[in-house]
C-alpha cells in the first residue's frame, strides 16, 4: 500500500497590504482560501497507479485534484489546512509573514485563537483510519491537501509504520510517497 501526499498547486495569492491589522489578516486568509491555483506540470510519479484520490474540501485542493485525477474524488473536511487566525484581536498592524508565523506558533502552543493541536491530530488520525479501513495492501491512495497539514499527516503515517520522510516544507504539486505492507 502506498499513500501519496500532495500539496495543492501554487495559489494565485491575493494582494496583501504591507502591514495588516487582525481583521485585515482574517479577510486575507478568507481570500487565500478561495483563490485560484496555477494548474501546471507536476511530478506525476508515473510508476504508481493511484486507485483512490482524497482531497481537502478547500477550493484550491479540489481544483488541483480535479486537474490530476480523472476518477471519483473523495472530499473530506479532515484534510483542510490547519485553520490560522490572528493570535490577538488588535489594531496592531503587522506584515503578512509575521501574522502567518505567529499563527503557526500559536497552534504549536495551543493558543485559544488557533485550531487546537489535539483537534488537528484527531482529524488526521481519523482520515488515515478511514483510508486504511477501505483499502488493502494493493491499493494506492493519493491525498491532495495543504502544507502544514502534510507535516502532521506524514508524522501520523510514520507513527503507523509507513516508510517515507517527515515533510516539513512541501513543494506545491509534488507527491511525497509513503509505503507500508499490510499483513
């Protein structure tokens, strides 16, 4: 059994002000979640036939999955990106990169402004449970998802005995493969 994790194609990022307040950052995240993707050439791993395809429910992942997979795509909220929000509700204006870094640090620290880390771990375990319950040793599953969630998914797969590397900074449109032989 092989599971391929793929980060959606590159997003046509919405314009961002040089400095943003918390409300402006929330608005930018919403625009990013609904932005178009650049459907380009991708690393297809031609030696692997993908029998099933799962996708995040966010538009950028669905569009990517539809571009690369011609059969039915199973869309799951559990594969959505780890939600990011301002760590403080202030009029303080920060650059986009600082808002993004602060949000991910807030997630790691379980700040109440972010998705709870335990919730993220539960939903990734649940989607892998679903996939494993529906497949056998000869099934190859492609999962189209998002960068931060791929790190969590790769750790969950390795914890379950899959071989493959933990993904820390995935490239858009590249498939990272994990293998396991079921008995």
